[in-house]
């Protein structure tokens, strides 16, 4: 009976010492240098992959930061264009206000120019408050700049009369 009990205990102890390829899991008969090296190689490969991903993400981050800086520069240039258009429009308003019409045609032309200047000023202010796509804002700034130039030319023409 003691032999059976001793044999049963030995079997239980040996079955509790299961073998595995993972050296960290242990076990009485589990150490295998080849399995240990394979596991170490797998961990190193995983580490290398993570480092490659980190490098890729760093490069992506730098590219995005470059895009942010470029967009900021474009936005700043656009704001400068709008400021200049706003200043030019205000100067035109002052010139228009200073004109004294000499006849009915000049009065009508002056009233038209003042109306165009007021609409232009409203468009400039709306464009400054706008937060649409950069391309659309750039096109609008260019349109406003051309309109300021046309208005200035028409003002010069009226003042020459």
C-alpha cells in the first residue's frame, strides 16, 4: 500500500512538472537552450518591429509638423493680404469722401463708387472672419485684391474728370 501511495505521489509530482517552450514558466525538465534562443529571437524581432514603427511614426510626425508650419505661413500671408486690402479700402473711402461732384454724372459715379467700396469693405471683413479651406480663402483674398485695384482705378478716373 505504501508503494502504491508512493508511486501515486511520484506520478502526481512528475505530471505537475509539465514541459514548455517558455523558460519563464519553468518546470523540472523544461530547460531547453534551443527553445530559450527561439523565444529570445522572437522577442528581439518584436522589439525591432516596434522600433521600426516608432521611427516611421516619428517621420510621419515630422512631416505633419512641416504641413502645420506651411499652413500657418500660408494663413499668415493671407491675413497680411486681407489687412492690406482692408487698409487700401479704407484709404479709398477717405478719398471718395473728399471728392466734390461737379455734375450729376459725377455724383452718380461717386455714389456708385461709394456703394462698391462699402460692399468691398463688408466682403473683406467677412473674409477675415471666415475659417473655410485655405484654397478658398486664398482665392477670395485674390478676388478682393483685384476689386480694390479696380476701385482705385475707377476712383482715379473720376478724380481726373
